[in-house]
C-alpha cells in the first residue's frame, strides 16, 4: 500500500524538486525519481501475494475521498495491472536517460512533466476506483500534450491538439458510462460506489440490452486509445511529432491503457455486450492488422512506420483478447507487455539515429550498420522481436493470440465457445507475413545496404551535444535492459504466463454462458430449455 | 488404404538430458561469438569456438546414436505451458523437450557433422573478413546450428516452429552477410519473406493440429494417429496436410515458393553449402517425413506433394541448364534434387526421400564448397564461360577432382550413392499403381538426364579443357586486399597463370582441401548402406533408421508396394523393375554426361551454334529465352502480387491520410467551427454589440419562461 | 424599532406594488436603451447605474410586499458594492481615456476578430 503510493507520488515529488531545483541537476533528479518509483513497485511486486491466484486487488484499500459519491483513493493491483505498471515504471528511467542528449532546451519543464506523466500512468494502472482510474487515464494527456507540443517536430502543435481532443472525446464516452454504471449501482443498492469490483458485480446483473450499450460505449472510449481501426488516425501523427521518449511512453504505456481498459472494464463488466460484439471488434482488429501493415509497407519515415506497426500489433492483441478464451486473453496480456518492450525499444533506436542525422527519412539515411554497428545489432534484435521471431518475446504473444482466435469456434471443447474461428486466424495470420515484409524493408534500408548519410552536415554540427558516431555507453546501457527483457521473456515466458492465467480466467468467467446463450438464440432455441439442451446440442 | 503398422510410443527419459547439450552448445557458442563481435576480436577465436562447439555437438549425437534403444522424450524445461481445465482441449503445451527417434538421429548426424566440416572450411574461407564480420559470420552459423537442432530434435511442433523461424533468421543474416551490397540485402529479405509465406501455412497447420488433437507433442499426436487419427471435433482434418505442405514448400524451395533460393546464393559460399544446400532446405523434407502419418488425412495430399516435387525438379533443371553462374547452376540443381525428395515422399517412399537427402547433403555441400574455393581463388569469378581447365593448375587438383566426384554423384552416375537413392525414389514412382505417379517417374528420369547434362556442363567447362581464366570483379577490391597478407605464401607459390594479365589465383590451403577430401570420402561412404543392400543383401542402415520413426508409415507403404511388386512383377520397359530401372537410369545419366561432353568439351563452339540455331526459329526460341530468364517467375510474381499490393498500399495510405483523417476526423472537427461561425456576427467586438446580444438573450429566456407560464406548466 | 419601520412604510404601501415595479422597469429600460445607444463611456456607465437602481427598486418593492427585510439588506449591500464599483469603473474610464484620447466606446473593439 505504502509502496504503491510511493511509486505513484514520488515522481510528483521529484517533479516539484525538478521545478525548484537548478537546471543542471534536473535530469538527474528526474532519473532518481523514476528509479525510486520503479524500486518501490519492484519491491511491491517482490512481495506480491497473488502472483498465482485470481484474487483481485489483494491486501489493498484506501481512504475515502468524496464519501457522498462513494469515490475513494483506493489503489491495488492484480497481476495484469501490476505487470503493466511495472512495464511503465521500467521504461520511465530509460526514457529519461534517453532524453539526456536530445532535450537541450527547457529541460526543467520537460523532466517535470515527464515525471507527472509517469505517475499518472501508474495511478491509472493501480486504481481500483473507477473515478480514480479515470483521473489517471485522463491526466496522462496533459503532460503528453505538452511534451509533444513543446519538444516535438515541425507539426507538433497540430499533432498535440489532435491527440488531446481525439482521445479526450473518446474518454468522455467512457466517463459517461462509468457514471451511468455508478448510478445503476445507486439504484440497486442505494448508495454511490465506484469500486471496480462492486461495479462489475452490479453490471453483470443488468439486462443484456443495457450491457450491450455499456459495452459499446466503453469500447468506443478504449478503442480510441488502443487505437482500433478506424479510430487510429491520431496515433501516427502524434508518434511522428513526439520526441523520442514521448513516443516510447505513448506506445508502450499509454496505448496499453486502452487494452487494459478493455481487460478491466469493458469485458468483465458487460459480458452480454462483449459476447454480442466480439465478432465486430475482431473484424475491426483484423482490418487494423492488414490495413496498418500495408500502410507500413509504403512508409519512408521510420517513426511513422513503427507507429503504424503499433496499430497492426495492437490489432492482433485486441483479436486475442476478443477471442474470449484463456489462450487468447493470456496471449493478449502477454502481447501488451511485449509490444511495450519491443516497440519502445524500436522507438529508442530510431531516436538514437535521429539525434545523429536529424532525419528519419529512410530514403535519405541508410546503411548504418557500417557507421553504427552496435546500434545495428540492437536494431536487428528488436526488429526480430517485433516480427515475432520464436525465442524472442513477441512470438509467445502472437502464437497465443492467433491460437486463441483459432479455437474460438470450438463447441465447448476448450470450455470457452466463441464465434471467430480459423478464418479469422488465417486472415490475421497474413499480418505475420506483412510484418516481416515491412520491418525487413525498414531494416534493409536503414541498417543494411551501402552507407547513405545526409550530405549537409550542418545540422549535425549545429547540434548542441556532439555525439559519437556509434551509440555511446549511456545509450547501450539504455538498450541492454530492454534486450535482456526481450530475450528472457522469449525463453522463459512460463512464470509470467502462470501469473496472467488466473486473471485471464477471471475476466472471462461469465463468457461461456453468455456466448452459449447467444448462439442458442441465433439458432432459435428457446431460452427456457437452454440449460437442458446445451450439452446435447454441442456434442452432436 | 492398407493396414498401417503403429508408431512406437516414446518413453520419457529425463536421464538423457545430456543430449540437450547438442542444442545448448551452439547457443553458447553463439553468445561467445557475439561477445567476440562486441569486443572486436581480430583473430579467429570465433571460428575455433564454433568448430569446437559443433564438433562436441556432433560427438554428443554420435553418443546418443550408440545409446539409442527406442524413441524417447527428454524434457528439459517448461517453455509455454499452461492449462485452464482438466480436459483434453484445455491446455497449450509446448515445452522445451527433445524427441529422439531414429529419424531425429539420422538428420542430426549429418546436420552437425556437415556443420562442423563447413565451419572448418569457413574458418579459412572467411579469413578475409577477420576483424570485420568474421565473428558475425560464425555467430550466424551457431544460431543456425542451434535452430536446426531445435527444429529436428524438438519434441513438439512449436519447438519445430522455433527452429524453423530460427534457421530463417540465420539464413537472412548470413545471406545478407555482406550487407553493403544491395543485392545481398535484397536476397536475404526475399528469402525471409518467401519463407514467411510458407511459415504461415505451417503455423496454421500447427494450430489446426492443436485444435483437433488438443496437443502439439509428437508422441501424443502419433498416439492419436495410431488410434485412427479421428477426433471428436468435427473439423475438416484434411486441410492439415496441405497447410503443413505449404510450410515445407517454402522452406525447401518448391513451386510456388522456390524463387528465393537462387537469390540466396548472394551469401558467402559456406552458407550456401550448409544452409541452402545440405541442411536447412531439407527441413521441409524432414517436416513431411516427421508428420508423414498426417499426410494420410487427405487422399490426394501425398499426390500433391509428388506432383509439386516432380514438376519442381523438371522446372529447376531446365533453368539450371541455361545459367552461367556456377553457384546458380548448383542452386537450381538443389531445388531440382529437393524436388526429387518431395517426389519420393509423395509416391510413398520416405526412405528414398530421406536417403536422397543424406546423399544430397554430402555431394551438394561438396559441390558448393568447390565452387566456393574457385570463387575464393579467382576473386569472385563464377561465370563458367570465363573459367576453363582448372585441373591443370597444380594447387587446384584437389578442387577439380573432388568437384568431379560431386558432379558424378549429382548426375547419379551408376553405382554412386546418389544413384541408389534416386533409384529408390524412381522405382517407387514407376512401379506405382497410379498412372500419374508412373508418369512422374518418367518425368524424373528425363530430369535425371537433364541433371547429368547441366552438372557436367559445369565440370567440363570449368575443370576440363584448355587452361584459361579471367579473374572476377573483386580482383582489386578491398576485400581481396584484406586476405592478401594471410595467403601470401599460397599466392606466390601458385604458378604463373596463362592469362592475359598478371592475376594469380591463390590456391586453397589445408582447411579447404581437407574438408573437400573428407566430404568426397563422405559422399562415397554414404553409399555403403546401398551397396550392402544391392550386393551383399544385408540390411540397409538408412532404411532401418527411417523405418524406426514416424516416417515408417511411408516405409510400410513402400514395403507394401514392394510385396505387391514381388507378386505381380511390375515391369519397367518389359523388364524386371530393378533391372529395367538400372538400365534406364544408367542410360539417362551417361547420356546426359555424353551430351555435355560433346557440347562443352568436345566442341564448345557447337553449344553456341545450337543456341543461335534455336533462337533463330520462332517456334522454339521461347524455350532458351524462358530458360535463361528463369521462366519469368520472379517477374510474374512481381506483377501479380507485389505490384498490385504495393499500389493498394499507396492507395490505402492516401485514403488514411486524406479520407479517414482528412475528411472524417478533421471534417468532424470542423463542425464546431462552422457552428461557431454562424454566431460570429454577434460578437463583433463593439461593446454595444455584446450588450444587445446579452439583452436579446435575456429577452428570449424571459419570453420562453413566460410562454411556459402562460401555457400552464403541464 | 420594528414598529417604527412598519409605520414608516405604511404610506408607501398605500401605493400598489405595480407602481413601484413600473418605475423600476422604467429605470431599467432607460438605462438599457441609454447603454445601447450612447457611445460615451461615462454616460454608458451612468446607464448601468440606472439599471442597477431599477433592479434595486424592484427588490425593495418585493421585500415590502412580502414583508421580508432580506431584500432590503440585499439592496444596501448592492449599493455599497455599486459605490466601490463606481470608483473602480471611473478609474478605468480615465485610464482608457488616457490610452486613446477619446471617451468613445467604439475605440475599443479589439476583441472582435474582423
């Protein structure tokens, strides 16, 4: 409990220290602040009692905040949110260290806002009160907007405003739905309460039509953040314009808030709606995979390419989640973490060569293996992780997501019926080919081939910090933990899979029933006789 | 379908976990090579580490072979392993475990053995790169050996997939080893992507197996097959073999996914020998042999394999006849020989296919290594029109004669090992009860003649004839200068060439020559099982090895056909099948060689005359043109798949920016602005304007309230 | 005290409330029209004061009608605030005059985009 609050609040304290402290020490203060946050969270994870059981938010409560409205300061983790929070906390110091040389102006504000960003992301993952979650979820936008709008590229203002308005609009749907659910709870019980578990218990008792709308509205909110086709257009622009560290956090932590929201709110709260809309979401996810992959293919801007690839990858993640069986759900959660690691690392790598050449255009710069061999090795490793090479982390999530989709048609053999099935998996599988295609083309242009450097070295010389041709020790130290994590998770996924499994099953607890009900409905079986006939009809 | 013998059940043997070292050692060596790379080691440390690790790995496999008693399953550690219920279909298990049966050992023996030899060869061949990529090269080799071992020894299909993709990665990294050359990079990319297309088929096949049988472990899958292979799940099982087949076709460069292999020759030659000739490309054969029982799930699955194999063999042979680059000729011959293996698998002799894999591994590795030695010595020259009579140079005798051995074997010269292995395949095809298989058999015989022709076209051109050579483009390039000091001794002792300028080819030294000799010896030795069978009527070792594994169902099938043959005496050209085939096979092989002798040694001019004569006649000119241009397959793929997709992507990107983002999103954002503009005149800036707006607003509110009041508040 | 107050208002109470409201409306409309039609900032300010007084008068009238002193308390409060505001506003007017050398409100239309 104390540790959680330390990890949330310490970055804010550090942000104050950055604000009042001298400019020179700002970056080190910020670095220390994120390290303490990571340390506290790691310590909490070390002693976490519920790694292997489904207990929701064990051992954690919090003081009341607005008692009239039932809003509390209660925080706590289950394994999924803990993993995602650990991922964010793990990336924070790396991002700050990655900004040491790239951010040279207005450093105090930068590090201050970055720390606030970190703490609001952890707050969102840690919250067990829906309103507290909303606050963390929404507040990430403020520092991120400022980071993009002040430190970004040439179109930074447009990008920042679009990101803010777009995702804000989405979260309005979410907030309205959460308030509606709270109100329903008040109707049922007589008092406001926004505890997520309590709300979940309330909503699953609501009629299916209500659940349908609750699910749809929550889905709209989270789909913007994921981002799911066709609500993705803010993302490439924001990524393209954001400074490196901003892109990393945006891709690795903030997008995960969307998928996490599905895991935590939309799916468990409205199983009837989820069951009814699963094929719709799955189709959108598949479109996202194919569509974004094809767009990646024609990108010449390295960062935009990786941004669109995020859309494709998270499409696969959503597909796994909406396969509505433990394989897919587990794969999806695993994929969230993996995508955070490998895509974050790719953004860092791209940022490193961008700092040296001041261009991300793969037509202008390329063949860097000759100039930057160490960087090239990391780049190849992370690209392979992103492609989903077995033995690296991306593969595990991919194979489980696709496997989950594949057996989603099973008539109760897996215990979790679904409506997706092999065709969905086949079409989504094409994404694997496309992923190899566009990422290898990126590698082929950027890393391999004859050395191409921009001719006007003026930009290079005018940079405030003179950088070595290949990445320096600091940059190696940033990438190495990510590389180790990628390899380790690829070779030893079992502990993490074991940790996710109970949570995935708990999330899906109501689905077999709901999906069977829907299938029976569409088959025309009267609802009353369902319980007797389900087993017989499935075995026929 | 005939009654099939059941596959022996594997027992779990954790005490055999030392076999896992064969996997671990290459991985450790890879780490060590990576360290060498990072520390910029200038010497040959990486090569020594690699050779030691691979030799140890080979030793372990040999030990495992002698310790072998029956199929075993060796658990090592849990990889992906979880379940959500007790039911058969409620788990997903893919652990790091080994499945060792005779097929595994058969494959591992030549994979690790050849891996070691080629690493030794490469330690000399690659010395020009010392300090700049030498360690990286051996890193790739180690990764390859690790992945290949995982592919072959894995106990489940996910392990196989791990190896499958891992060898793809190693192949990608090694083809693009010389990354400054765009052609090499493009070739690596092409190889990876084309393989990925096949991999999708494999992955879907794996999912299909899992969804149907609830497991991915070989032992459990085979147990299910022993019970008849049917499951309670009402899925279409018959697509499984076709999906697996797609994966095999991708990895083993068969129609329609074969175009990557010739391009892969951009890689260093030891890589071509090891990965793209001897081992990796046979993974498809391994997959089908391993999953052989599942190819019975659809009656036409094996026939498809046979047709694809037979047609690929012919197509690749025709292209190989018209190529001038030695390595490319050998690459097409690899595709063609792989076609034979698939033909063998398809017509039901998994023994023939696997045995041909073994013999092919040796002679093809040998051929590539000789080509590599020539390339190394002649500064990258591989054009067979520009090399001639190399056997006259003293330092090149070993190369020339070992190349002759390789060529004889490749052309299935009578009573070489490859003759027997090809014989086994063609016999099975020609004595089949199916007419289309018999046709494929004749097609295979015709292809054998073509093979003999193009093989000896290379040898007669390059090694025989008058001495003449032109060095390649790398003569004065940087990479040549790199290895000049280290090979200086060889350089100066080489005799003055009778060339028009002062180029001195440097002859290979002990590592290359030694490996060539060992491989030539190996190519002879792998014939021993066949000699035993043919002359001493002893058991064929290779047949036993295959029969003890999951590929035995095919072997059973073959025996079945064999017994049928003994009853009905199927005839080939009116003779006993064995005798007839021997005669026809000898004729094809020797005939091909003689034609090659006439055109490429006897009177080399007539070859050009023939080509010119063909090109003059409109009704036949398409044949040489198409053959020289590889039947335009690359171009067809480009225009049918790549180009439309690329255009589609551009359109999608345009639509994404301008329609989805521009019209939909920004359009939506314009609505509030437009509404705001409507009311803009009310806020013109003059104080009175604001005041009257306010007054008017109040008046409206008052009016509304009064209206409600007057109406009477319902 | 209470009696005094009530007796003091008995005369006024003889007039119907409509008269008081009419006067207050009249004051307000005069102020409003003046504010909208004049450009001189001091006159405009005086007009706002007129509207103010109109509102205050209406409040007093209603307070009287309902015999509730809180309305009158409000009025006293408003008057004090209005006095303070008058001081502030006149100061502002002087300041604005110094800037543009004119008292016309048209000189200040910078908020408009056109």
